[in-house]
C-alpha cells in the first residue's frame, strides 16, 4: 500500500475550467443539415405508412369476424416486422 500527502492550489472553478468550457460548448447544437431533415421526414413517412397499414389490416380482420385478440396480435406483429425491416 502506498500512502502520502499532497497540497493543491485551486486556480479556477465551474465554467472557467477546461471541463466547464467543454460542457458549455456542448450546449450548442449545430444547425440541422438538409440531409438530416430529409432522413427525419422519411422516418415520419414510414411511421405513418406503417400505422395506416396496421390499422387497415386490423379493420379488415375485424370486418371478416376474426378473433379480436388474434387480429390485434397479428397487427402488432406486422408493425414490428415492418419497423424491423425498414430500419436495418
């Protein structure tokens, strides 16, 4: 085991330290690029298409008097499958 003692002089604290400067710099986000905006819009589009398909298939299954539980589970499985395949 090693032991000892030391003395230190604190020169700056808070935002004036290097760590504080980094933390202050991280507050500012760069503006969204056109590509990032397009990717976000495409993601919203895929989400809407998935929701419409799931609701349509659920409605069709209920119309044909399939079991409600089976219809909901099938629609949920479809939503998961569509989400998984489009995001790989």
